[in-house]
């Protein structure tokens, strides 16, 4: 989350250049007053912590979205309405057309929560 | 001379039912029949297989239930009525109502609708009935409110004016924003493709000449036995958009195969499990039942254009749709179904097992459904013409 004084600076671009990390922007809402980006970060452990510190040093508040969504398998019919809208291919079909979730890929963007006709997907 | 539609040249219904009762019938799901034809050839498979079972489990908005509540004391001629705050149609006799799947809750909005009430009823859950009236000499009461289960109702009949589309258009979105439709979430710039229908398991596509499907065909409906009672609304078989009107006793159905659902920013609906047994009465029927996903096509439509005449992006097979990737231009775009292929397969397998267990026999239709029907748009007459009337 960017505060008003940070909106005009290309902090994300600077960070990408400085840390040489390939960030994937999933959602961006930026206006003259504030900004909110949801990014997928392909890092773990100390490298991830270092990136978070780097953003915070620039005055950007970082919130870690819960990586895991919960699927209520009683409600889920494996219809697939969540599969193709998932921007990171975390939802996919296993054998017999059963819905599967790859938790490592999930970035908690919530697209599947709205896409599910049975309200079977919730943020953990 | 070509055979008359519905000719029973390979086997008759009576023979099939006799074989079922002797435990000798050969019954395969449509998936199994497609494989059998691939390995043994059409002629041999048609000779050996008596019945092919099909299945689909998808959003079917044109669904609903006739309910009879019984009379209160003193009695009421219900004028308006609500089940869990979802309005039901009351232009019928005093305590008869029709609850439509897409009716919207007046307290919970899109999150709960007629489809959810049907699921609650069929699952045995209590539902709150409210009804008002203006009072008459014969029906003096003006308001009633009580909790009911399906057991309390005299009749609960699922009667769906349009189910089991033979195929349905696949959907994508050319615009620069995400749109939320009855075809699900469609990402901008052709970001994904959704589709409905079960392809080679699709009930109506397995008898596309309507040689066996007609009024009185006994079917799997919502986990119980039901019947085809006529052509579905918007039935247009010559365009491969055949549809069915079906009914069955809701009291004998299951919440596993009737599921209330909501499409985001579109509204509530009902997912219905439907399966037809296709008796292999002649070679034409066998040929249709043997169609595989790569031989069943539909149109990929741009839902970003808010018009009755949405542009077709391309023609696409169910094999391509089910592969998870559809090529648009030079790009592979992720595709996924909205109707559950897992449940469709289950419906076809359950119906196969019912027949093998002698719990389900086939019915020769009293009348076949039309093999051709015009599908017209709404004519909007000018206001000037309307004023003259």
C-alpha cells in the first residue's frame, strides 16, 4: 500500500531493478491519493524478507496476503468455474475432473472466491 | 429408403427391458461406448450394447418446482408467498405455488435464491413459509407464517421448462475489463474461456436425431427418476441446440444432484444433474451415441459484446475445450468448464448401475420430440404502433 507522498515515485520499478526480482502484478489500484498493488513474488525465506524490508524502507506498507484459500469439499462440485479465471494456475483438475489446489502457487488474489458459484472457496 | 425416425431395427424397447430384468443387458456410459466403438468398430458395438447412459451437471436457470402447501385453519388464498424470503409465483390456486430457480431472496439478495430453497427442501432442511392475502368469504385468513420441510408438502414436483442443452456456446471476453456473466468470470483481453455441457457425455447430443427422446422418456433427474415431458423452451435441434422439458418427484431426489448456486453479479440459479438412457435401437442412434469430444463442436462467443448477436470468435470442439487450452489467434488461452464433468460422469455411471441392478427400465416415448423448431427473437413493435391499439 502506497501513501500519497509515494504515489508519484516509481518505487516498484526501482525495487525490481535494484533487487533483480521478477515481480508479477496481479492487481493495481493507483490514484493521486494512494495506491494498492497485489504482486506475486517468486521468492522465499531471507530473500523474501529482504524484499519486504526494501519496500518498507521506501515507505510502502506490505501486507502478506494469506497464501492459502480453503475449499469446502462438501460444497465444491468440481465444476471448474474457478479454474480458468485463476491468474496463477493454482486451481486445476486432477484425475477424474476433481478440482485441485496447488497452495504454493496461490497468491490469495481472491478471484476464485467470487468465481465459485457454490461459495465453496474462502480465504483461510 | 431411409428408415423412419425411431425405427427399432436393432432392438425393441421390450427386448431391452426383458434383457434388463434377466440381468443380461449390456449397458455402457457414453464415455465407455466411445471407447468401445474406437476399439471394436461401430457395427460390433451397436450389435452388443443395449443402452448407453449419459449425464450432465450444470447451471440450468429454467428450473423450478411446483409446491402444494396444504390448507391452514382458517384457510388462506395465498396472494404472495415467500420461502426463506424468496418469492414464489402465486398466480395459481390458493396453496399451489411455483418456485423458480433464479428468484432472488428479498433479504439476502443474489447470495440466496430459488435454487438454494430447492436444495434446502430436497435436503430435508426446514424452510420458512410466509404468505399474505386480501381475504375472501371462502378464504378469510390474510397472513400465515410457518416452518416447513419437504415432508410437510402434499406435492413437491421439480418441473424444468428448459434443461440439458445439447451443447452451449463457449465464452470469452474481448474487452479491457473483467466481466461477470452466467458463463462465469471472464477475464479481459481474451484472458480465459469458459464452457458448459459435457460433450461426449451430453444427453441430447447422444441422440441428436431425436430418435429415442420424447414425451414419456424415463430419465435420471436430480438423483431420482424423472421424465421428459416435451421439448424444452428454445428447442432448436437443427442448430444442435436441442433442449428438454422435464419433471420428477422432488421428494425422491437428492441434494447431491440439485445444488443452489450464484453467479457473481448475475444471480442465483440451480445446478441440475440430468442423465438420459439412450437405447441403441438402430444404427443412426449408435452413430450419434458414438460421437467423441473431437467430433462435437460449439461456437466460442465474445461475451464482451452486450448484444443478442454476439460475434463468434471461432468454432471449437469439446476436445479442445476440455484440453484446458483453446487457441485464439496465436495464443493458447486457459479454458475450464462451468458444468461439473466429474458429476456428469457420476450421473452417467449411477444411471448405468441403476439399469444393471434392475432398478430402472426404459420407456418408449409416446411422441418423439420435434427434430426441427424455429428459434425466434423478441419482436419489439414501435411505441407508435402500440399507442394505436
